[in-house]
C-alpha cells in the first residue's frame, strides 16, 4: 500500500467518524493495521476505537505491536495509560504516565508526586 492510499483510507475513516459511522471507520482502520501492524498512526486510531468499546486488552496488543513516531509520543502515552487503567492495571498506568511526563519535562519538573 502506498503512502497516498494509506492517507486516503485514514481520511475516509475520519470522515466516517465525523458522520457518526464509527463501525465503518473502525473497519478501515482495522484493515490498515492488519496491512501494517507497526504503523503507529493506524494503531493509535484502532486503539481509540477499541478503548471506546471497552476492549482494553486488545488495545494494549495493538499499541505494543506498533512503532510510534516521536510526534505521536503523547498519543501513545495517553492511549497506553487508558488501556492499562481499563484492564485494572492502575499502578502500571500511573507509572506509564509519569514516565511520559518525566521524558518531557525532566524528573524534577514532573507535577506527579514521587
């Protein structure tokens, strides 16, 4: 699949969401993720759909298989934090978010208590 085809399908999925057709959008994103499980953009979109439907364990699998570009570090951290919390792993969820904040601001400037 070319980059243009991938971008077209992601745009189509976004349009489906905007028009209240989440099931069609999810089908497109699932196809993209199946074609390339390491694509962080598609994985983030699919994880968002999964989390919205309470599928925390599945979202974690998708997120951990993907490679996220640096510009999606915040999205990756938020999605993984939510998925961990949804699966009952609240302590691990808090640690994941803290690790992200420390990577952005430095350990001493993180607003989360040590």
